[in-house]
């Protein structure tokens, strides 16, 4: 029974490797057609944009909450 499970796992691993290689070839072919002036393909997000939003959003929310509170404290 374990031999059957091992064979099935091996088969699935080989199938996944073949599919992954095909997808990498396709992605490389598509990226080769992109020229430097073209926008990125739809659905791609640059890591820098995600990092900037991850850092800037909490800072902006904190500032939006603390600045009015500090102004009210100073007005007393």
C-alpha cells in the first residue's frame, strides 16, 4: 500500500515539475516581448509598491489619529 502511495507522489511530483518548467518558459517568452517603455503586464504588482503601502498606510493612519488629538490637547 505504501508503494502505491509513493508511486502516486512521485508521479504527481514529476507532473508538477513538467508543468512548472512549461510555465517558466511561457513567462520568459512573454517577458521577452516586453520593451522597457511598456507598462508591466496586468496582474503584476511591483514589490516596491507593496512595501511602500505596507509601511506608509499604518504611518498615515497613526498621523491622522494623533495630529488632531495633539491639537486638541494643545488648545486646552
